[in-house]
């Protein structure tokens, strides 16, 4: 099911959560809504789900105008940030809930639940209660529950936010593989740009209730539309109005002085990657990103004076950095 | 000066006071024991001794007398009437309580504060005043007096009035106990149910209600205890007609005024036992909710 | 950017408040209507009738009713007894809460449960219970029946749980490190108590005091037997009201009822105000 959001506005008392927002999500796509806290991404997701009603604009799912339809008629699966488990029900009953509410026959429910628990790798935990599960298991249960009724659209609100790094990484991988298997239109909300880049096919970058840019991860990284997108996605050096990617800064070997002079202030070794904090001769401070081998070759150390070569930095036209919302597939 | 003196004032859950000086330790222990004796002594004099006394006095002359007192027809009638009233009032106030809690917590309208005050009002008013107010509305000379008489409905001096009075005095409990639990439950579960296709009723029945059930049950226990023990309001509203409109608490007073101490004590002991059963239920429930909170 | 960005917690809070009520359109209105009718029939109408009756003869009559010698005596006794009892409760209630939270001894659980006994026990039984030990034929030779002391005794019994249950949870949550810090800075146990613990407990104590006071003002059942209801001696406000109802002097009964209600409202209002000011600093 394709999703279309047209000119949606939403206010909470004085606070403008969404301002004339429009996006299009293609059928079967895996899209991320990316932005900082308060950008409106969760609100947008909830409006698509039917958990909030917009003050203006329309929402269409599969061509049908659902703007004023309640959540339960929209056939969307929703996964909450804190899983929203039914604590008094077993895992089995949680997953079965949507089906039992539709009064499906018992054996049909039993078979489907079993299938889903297998899919999310929670076999054998059917009789447990949510309080007995770990965060990662709860999240998978929440997913199974949402998928049980075969929704046309799957929406996830910061699904991995409350988990620790290792589990997060595993689940990200797993979500992508799940989407490869079940081509349901999926939108997930995150504030973690790495997560969006890794998982999504399309990213919609939001800020202060507006859409900054929408497109595939590569495009957002290589051709950011404005300051905000460039700073939000990927590491960046800011030099006044100009922006520079740390890995674009080339550190020349000691005997080569053809570039700009810079003092190595600090060398931070982060495993594969090495951050080099530099001070240019005009006192501006930037940092460069080099590989481990590179760092070793250059024999980087604090106090070293080296030469660096930088490409022309990127400058953006408008200073506030809010581009008009882009319509993308 | 030393931390040990603070430890004496602080938690002493069976662990020995961590102390530097023995004198400090001894003083701390003395203080603890002193405070403990004051508290326990007060409780013993005010609470325990009198309750023990009544059990003693009742069974002083043997169980036989107690049994015959308890099986008197008027006593029996009073007992069953009390239970009947409780059986009507508790479900009514429970439905009201849960509904009100939902309204106060999830609804959006002006005047919630006023509503809260109205619901809590029965707490602040003397039961006697409650009885008076009910008579002023539903009594013969009350606001609805003529209308009720015209329809042949007798409220005051009969069971409906007693049910009404009991309902008023025990009104706030379920609301008060359910509200915080409802607040803590949050709306996530209900939202999830909505996205899964549940109607509001299904969502309430299968997600909300199970989620708040301990608050509701605790409120029900308190309501039951209050309804069972109600005296002042019912005293006014019922007219205390022997064998007809006497609840068990009213019966106790009746026996006492007729110098039938045995009868009074016997009925009192029955009520006291029911009260102890209530305490037990309350205890079990608070322990269960505490265990849950730790899980 | 027109407006400052709240953090997502704020947005969530705003969102929660706006969730539609559980009932759908139709059933929602019906449900609310039924609740409203129930509340009106049980609370709103009776209170309205009471207020109406009290002022039915005009302010002059109202004043006359509550200043009749017997009424006045009853009101004064009620206020005085309630005030004294409340102070005693504040002290002993806090001590008991302290022992239940900070101390440990065999049978503590049982004692903790028994605190609620005055809640659970019918008031008439409470009166009888106190009478059996502290009335005529008392095995310990204390006979306070038909005296003012009996009023105090009964009120102490029925208001016992309020301060205790108010203070207990606060005491449980109290951060021990505050007391430890004070001790490490040289404060002795008494100073720690006076300057750290009690101020933190003050809002809860005041709340418990308010509840005790309201309860004491209106107490009836536990007093009828042990005090003998002697006018001008041991007759409290609620008993006076009861008597007036028996005599079919409903305006007098209503007047005194409203008077006591007003006292309760004023005192509770003041206490609530004081408590809020305290908690602003403590919490």
C-alpha cells in the first residue's frame, strides 16, 4: 500500500508539531523518518496510524482517504517505542490479540501465532509473560503482534531506542531482512542517523515540523540540500558558513608541505578509524578522519606540524536551512 | 559527630548498627528501643488492649451464650440486611468508581477539579449530616417527598434509603484507588489495542480493566468495609425499626441500649471478625502490589 | 522558527491528555450521563438541599440556630476535642510511622496491618470496644465513660491511621543520604531529626492532620455509647445534629451541619495551602 500525506498541519496548544508536511511512500518501501527530538517525526507517524488527527491536510493509504478514520479501521501495524505489551497476557495472547479481537477461530489463531513466533525467533516463549522477557525479546513480540493481522502498512516508533547497542545492531539487521522477506510498506521513526542510513531505502529528514529533504541515504549524504541535513547526517566540520567532511581532509606526509599548515592537537584512536584534531594557522579548529593504516604511515602524534589539503567546502544559500518539503517516492 | 549515631536513627533492618564507639552504639540502641516502646505502648493502649478486651468479654461466659445471641431472629435479620445492602452498594459504587476514574483521567473537559471535590465530599462530611441531607431530598417533607409518595415509593425508613445512605458514604473509595493506577498504566496499551483493531469497549475490557484490576479490587475492599460498618447515616435514614430496618451496627446499639450486653458484644464480635478479614485482604493486596512493583 | 521546541516528553504529555475518551460517540454520552445522574442523586442534590435548608430562614435564623446554648456548647466541644486529638495524632502518628519504617522487630508486619483497624472497624463497635476496657467495670480501673476524656479517646481511636498512613510512604522514599550527609557534617541525631527529617515529612504530616481533623469533626458512631451524649458536657456536634433530627428540628440540624462543614472547608483549605508551600521547597 502506498502512503500519501498531503499538506498536513498539527498543533498542540501553542506548539506547532507539523507545518504543511507532505510525503509519499511507495508501496513496499522501507522508509525512515529521521530528525531530532521535537521535529515532528513521531507525530507524523501517529497521524498516519490514526492515533492523532491532523488539523489540516489529508492522509491516504492505498489511495483511500483515511484522514478521519480511527486507527482500528486503517489496517496499520504499529510498534511502540516502549513496546506497549499487554502485561497481564502471555506472549501468545499478546500476539494473538488482533486476531482474537476479529474473532478468528481458535486453531487458526494458534497456527498463525506459532508461525509468527517462529519468524521472530521467540519459539518456546509463548507461555511467558512480558515481565519475563528482555528488551530485545519484547520488541520482537511487539513486531509479531503487529504483523499478526497482516497489516498493509507497518509503522515503528523509535523501535530500537530503548535497547543497548549490541541488541540494537542485531535488530536493525534483522528488520532489514524481515522487510526483504515480507514486502510490507514500512516506516520507522528514529533520531539515530546511522540507523536510518543503515536500514532505510529512503530517508525523510525532518526538523521543527518541516521536511528538510527526502531521498535515498547516499543522495542525502552526498548532496545535502541544506546546512541542517549536512550537519545531521554524517560527521561535519563547520567553518563559519562553510561545511567540510572530516574524511575529505587529506593529511600529507611530513616531507610534503604543499598544503595548508596545521598543528596536530590530539589524536584519538577509535579502532579502525582515527580522529585527528587539527588547528590551522588562523586558529580555526577542525578534525580529520583517517584510517588506521594512514595514521600509522603518517606517524601521527600530538604537537606535530603537518600540511593538509582540503577540497572546497560546501556553502548553502539560505542561512536558516529549511528547504521546502520535497515530494519523493 | 560520628556516622554511627545517624545509623541509630537510620534503618536498622536487623543489621547491627555500624558504629565506631560502643557508647555511641549503646545510646543509639537505647534511643531505638525508647522510640519503639512509645509507639508500641501507644498502640497497645489505644488499639490492641480494647480489641482484645472485647473478644475476652464476649466469650467470657462461654460460647453457648454467644451462639444463642447471634442466632436471635433480629440478629439474623440485621446480619442479612447488612449483607444485602453491601451486595447492592458495592457493585454500584464500583461501576461508578471505575467510570469516574476513566472520566477524570482520560476525559477532557472543564470542571474536573469540581468533580473531584464532589466525589471526595462524602469523606469530609459527618455521616449524620449525610443522613440529614438524604432526608431533606428524599424524605416525606423533602424535595422529592411528594413525587415519591405519589408513586408509592418509600425511601426513608426503608431499605432503599439505607442503600442510598450507604452508597453515599462509601462513594469515593473505588475512584480514589483506581485513579492513580489508571494514571500509571498510561495509554500505550489502549493505543496498541486500537491499532490492532479493537473497539473501545474491547480495549477497555481486555486491556484497561485487567491493567487496573488491583486498584479496583483494593477500592472494592475498602468500600465493602465502609459499607458494612456504616452507622450514622443509616441510623437517621432507617428509623431503626427493629427486625426491619436495622443493620448489624444498628443492632449493636439497640442491644446495648436494652442492657443486653451479651447480645451487643456478640454482634460486635461478628463485625470485628469481618473487619479483621478486611484487614487481611488489604494486607495481602498491598503485599502483592509491592511485589509486582519490584518485578 | 516561531516557537521554542519542547522536548519530546512535553509533547508526549500533551498528547496523552488529548486522547479521546474510551467510549465511542454514543456510548460515551450515555455513560457520562449515567455517571452524572448517579453523582447528582447521591451528592449534588443532598448537599444542595442541606445548604438550602440551612439558610431557609434567612441569615438571622441561621445565626440563631448555631448560637443556641446547646448548639454552641456542642460545636465548641467538637472543635476543641478535634484540635487536641489532631495534635496528639501528629506526634504519635509520626512516631509510629517512624517505627514501622525504620525499625524492625518480630511482629512488625502484624502491627502494620493493625494500624488500619480503625478504618475497617464499624464505629459503633469501636465505641463498644473502648467502653469495655475504659468504661464501667473496667478491669484496669479506668472509667472515662460519660466524661470529656471519652470524647478524646474515641476520636484518637478512629483517627489513628490517618497521620501514620500519610507519613509512612514519604518516610519510605526519604533519601537516607541526606541524613548521612548531615551526620558527616556534625549534626547529632536530634538535629538531623529536627532540621532534615521533620521538614521533609511536614507536607505529609499536614495532609494526615487535615484528614484526621475532617474525620474528627464529623465522628458519630464511636461517641454515642461511651460519651453518653450529655448536653453541655459530652455532646459533640454530630450528636447534637442527630438529636435535632429526632426532634424534627431540621433547620437547626441543617444550620449546625453547615457550620461544621464550613469550619472543615476553611481549615482544610488553610492546611492545603500551607502544605503546598512546604512541598515546594521539599520536593
